[in-house]
C-alpha cells in the first residue's frame, strides 16, 4: 500500500482497547493506570502479580483495587485474567466464569518470563482446565516461548509453536487461543495458517524496533523485554500482519513497567513501559507501512470481535502534532519509569472529546 501524497493531519477511530497489559499493583498501579485509562476503553489485565492472581476471588479483589485508584470521571473497564498453575482446577475456571470479571486465562510456561515461576510445568496435566475454558468460551492467552535452556533465546517462540501450541490446538478443538505478543515470522505464519479460533496480539515496540535497539550506542536495558526483540525480517513480518487487515491480529501493548533501578542494574528486569506512548507508537508503525486506514480495525475492532464483545461506543482522535516524550515519568515512592520513545518526539498526539489533547507524560 502507498503512503498518500498529502499526509493526514488527523485520524479519528473508535476508541481502542489494549488486549494485553501489565497494571501491577499498589503505588505503581496508581502511577501507570491513568496512561492507559485515558486512551483505551478496556484492557486485558495480566495476572502475574506477586503472588499471582490464581483464583476467581483474587481476580475480583484485584478488579476492585483497580477501580479504587481510578479517577471517577474516567470510563475504563479492566478485563481480568486468571493465572494458571499446576494446581488450577476446572472448578476454579467455572467460578471465574460465573464471577463475570474474568475474560480469559493465562498460560505462562514456568520460568518463561517475569513472575512466571508458578506457571505450568506440564501442559498435558492441564487438559481438564483447558477443556473447562473451552466449555465456557474463555480464551487461553499463551506466553509462547519454550523454557528449555538448550533452545537459543531468539528461537524460543518458533520452537514453542511446533512443540506445544500445535498439539494443544489439536487436543482441544473448541479452545480459543491467543498467541500473546507474537514476535516472529514463524509466529505470524502459524497464526494465519491456523483455525479462526487462533489469534495473536502484537506490541507497538515489536512493530517499531528490532533487536539492534538493545545495543544501539551501548547496552540499552529499556529495550529489553520478553519475548526479546527479534531481527528486522521478523519486524517486517509483524508489520505486514498488523496492517494486513486480518481479524486474527489485534492490539496488545504488553506495557510492562519496571522502575528504573530494576532495569538499570546488573541483572535487569524484562519489560517495556509503553502505556504513555502506545497509541501514537502504533500510529507511527502503521504510517510507516502506509496503512493508517487499517489502524482502527487492528486497535478497535478485531479484539472485541475475537472476545465476543461489542466495540467501544465513543471515539478518539490522533492529531499530527509533535508530541515530546519525557525522559521519565514518576511513580511516586516506587521510583521512576522510562517510557517507550523516552526523550524523543512522536509525530502523533492523542486527543479525545472528553479529555482534550493529550501530551504524553
Ligand atoms: C512482562 C512483565 O514484566 O510482567 N515482561 C515483559 O518483558 N513482557 C512479562 C511478560 O509479558 O512476558
Ligand atoms: Zn506481558
């Protein structure tokens, strides 16, 4: 697709949702939540707290804590998830479904990423839990990386697809599955070739950055996340997938805040904090591909359709207005956070009828 000769000066789309978000808890949550809630109508909230959100009761309590710190004028709905462990029971899935807050369950292979130690060690043992999810139409959200130390970190997603995801899809024919934060050409091809009940989220940072970003001008811990950034050919495949119009791909920021002191240290945490700049960053990626007309489908329509929900009813406007991104944002006593594109200027700013022009930070 070609870039139009006169660039758009503004773009109004149905309010988007974030289908993969880490909100954390306590003071850190209070600091990061407004960045998401002012732009997105809903967000799928990841359950990898310490301790993880493993029960319907814990998900309901977490939901309440989110609403407690939300500005009363803001219309934002957290969609909760359940963290699957080796001891999760089908009865717990049933309780979560009936409770009404939980929209999906999260499969972390044990040890694959931040706070995943209590994740699943044996997918076969979890079959009854997967059956219960399928019975209630709740999607399984998959962190798709093997943890086998023999497998190179850049190959962990591709190996997961063949070793675990293909057999899982065959074993539970009614299970809806989202391959979260897909990062490779192999992942994109796998999702496109799979059944309609298989979809994937794509982050803004995997659309904009390749693995070179981690080493540009020195070691850059703020570009380190899991799954790790990949080669340029994979970024190009993700761009084609996100902008190609397929309803199997939708927006999931994987915004994963860690305070500066835990990123800039001897063994830094994985995660990119993209919430303050996410939508403008997706717009930059879509513009790069000459496909701004496809942003609404990806950001606002494909996700709700997959989850069986209606799109949001209001709209949001992106304006071509240089948006300076601060070098960091405060998380109070918790520390400070370095957002995606820190210190740079983005081409787009976000505006909404009720909340005015949003300058990030
Ligand atoms: C996430 C986190 O920090 O919770 N980190 C990340 O790099 N994406 C965990 C995850 O989604 O893998
Ligand atoms: Zn995540």
